[in-house]
């Protein structure tokens, strides 16, 4: 049996208690959900990489809040929020510089703490089948993304980056920093994926037009492996027939 890789799970975040989609409950739901899946995914730590939230402390008292400029040598908590002091945000639809900075910073975390595999799952994305969880745990090389059949592009909301692809991740990190995080292009068409996996079915079903098209195309319920864009105001009732796991998102 191959030795398990030292792995972490991370999402990007911006916490605002007055915002309907970026409120603390969104991130608490993600933490609760993936804390229960850490062993199944082979991960030891959860990270939220924060774009200078004004209310990062609302995330909860059991989560360590770390300064991006002064990371501890040893992690004392399994769940950590790494915070940038300033907010870059998203000035325009294709200019999401806050996300680029937080996402690319995963290279620093991996290098600092010796992670051999990075599992990136955004805070509104959920793995909803046993088989995709098992697949992610067993990935041992490359840079993997899944696929959106609605948008016809690789899905950047779930990515697995293994140590042999860290050179490419470093190039992304350096390129983004050199451009002051102003990429003005979609991650789906920029990131150097080595594997776009299409055998695990999912999409951004939290967007109702995507979900409606899927339902109209299938006479029978189709089990999905992952689901994205599930924001705090979405409930699970309409989705439950599609899931293998039992989920409590409310």
C-alpha cells in the first residue's frame, strides 16, 4: 500500500456578517462539512485563506486565526484561517484579484508545512458521492480539475494539486504576484491543469438555470458526485434525490 500523502484542504474566503452570501454561516457550514470528511479525503488540516475580512473573528472561537505575514512554525489547530490584512476583493466580473491572491498563497502553505497534496474546495462546493471522495484521496500526481458540462470548461472550484505539480503552482504564484493580482482572465482557462476528469459528474447546480437544464435532460434522477454554487440561502430539499450522502447544510 502506498504511503499516504501529507495533505490539506483549503478554500478562499471573505467574511461579512451583513452580506447575504459571504456571511459566517457559509464558512461554518463548509468547516463542519469537511471536518467530518478529512479522514476520508486523507487530509490533516483545513485552511480558509482570507481576503482581509473585516469580521474574520465571526468564524468561531475554535478556529486559529493566523497572520499571513507571520505564520507559526508549528500548527496547533487542525482548522486555521490565514488572514491578509488588506482586502483586494473583486472590482469587476473578471477581475477577482482577492481570489487570485488567496488561491495562489496555497503554495506558501504547502511549502511552509510540507504538504504533499493540496485539495482546494471552495466554500460553496460539496463532494456528494463516496466514489469521488475515494478518488481524490487516491490521486498521487499532477494537477486535477473536474468538468462542468453546462459551461463546457474545467471547474476551478475543486482542484487537487500534488507535489510533482508544485513547480507549475509556483509559476502561477509568481506570475500572479508580478501582475499585482490583476489577471483579468478566467481561472478555468489560465490554470495549467494536467488532468481534467470527466467521469465524475457534477456542475454548478446552485445556479438554478444549470439545475433546471440538468433535470429537463434526464428522465430519471442522476446521481451526482459534486455540486457547486450552493450559497447559504439554498436548501437541500430539491437536491436530495441526487445525493449519495446525507447532508445537513441549513
